[in-house]
């Protein structure tokens, strides 16, 4: 699998903040526990100077626990807020990688609430549900009938294996943030992906299978084919998909 090629800023360092917050929180909990333990040991059986020493030690531990708890909250806030306001510029995906894309046969675009038997194992056109899906990362595969509707609106669907490398999952979570007019991106697990492919990327009547995951090829595919479906819906109406 190729490295991420600098297409996005999120990396393992972003998770480092979350791990750090967890460790600090654990230390805070341990500090509270020791403070409570020492407080229980401060009984009337102890001498005055011993009681004073335990009281002072308990007070310092509680102060340390409060500081650690506050620090863990701050680090967690930094982790979740660091991407707020980040722009996902579609032009950043115009990396012009060489890609091999299959022009699939057109199977129509009728709407139906009934289950559809598709000619293609991973369909890119055909009769489909009148309802589409929200853009984003999916952990369970929705019906093809709905996914095909998304393709009709110019969305890009990236199919991945359920046991995909965590680095692939991380990158797909980045890609799904991109928008072009009323079209977006979905990352969906799929058991129909051929065993020799890491991912399969689809647009309306377009398929690209990658034997080795390559984020530059996916970026190029997205840039070239997003919002190129036969039925374009303005962003003000679609509002992230799932509205039709």
C-alpha cells in the first residue's frame, strides 16, 4: 500500500493527542484514588503530626488530580477541535495521477421501491431506490438500490474491505469530507470487492479497482468524476445527501 503522499494533514500524530489525553486522565483517576485512600488512613488513632502529614499529602494529591483532569480535558478538546474550520479544497485532489477507469454499460436510471437484481456485481447505474444516502464513512453496507441513487447525483462511492488496513480507513475518513456543489463521497464496506483489489471506486457508469491502495489515484478519480452524474442537485437542496 502506498503512503499517504501528503494529501492531508491528519496522521498518527492526531491520535497521539487522544492517547495522551487518555493517559493523563488515567493518572488523574489514580491520583484521586490515592487521595481518597490516604484520607481514609487519617484516623483518630494517629498522632497529631502524623495526621497533619497525611492531610498535607492528601491535599497535594488532590490538587495534582485536579490539574491532571483539567489537562486531559484540554488535550481532548485540542484533538477534536483541531480540524474545525479546516477547508477541504477540491483542487487539492487534482494531482493528475494516471488512472485506469472502466466505462461501464448504462443500465438505466428508473426509480423503484422494489429490490433490484443488478447485472453488475458492483453496479454503477440501473433502476434504483427513490431515496439516497448521506455522505460519509459507513461501517455497514447500505443496499445497492440506494447507493446507485447516490451515483446518479454525481456522488463518489469508495468500497473497502471490512478488514482493511487502519491507514486505509484513516484516509477514507479524510476523503469523505470533500464536496463539489451538491455531490459528495461515501466510503462503504463491501464483500463484493474482488479479493485481489484493495478498494473499488465508483461514479455513475465508472469503475476503478485498485490492487494496491493509492490515495493519489483515488484523489484523481474523485476530482475527475464527482458531480458528473446525470441528475445534479444543488448543495442547498441536498445538504449532505440523504434528502432525495
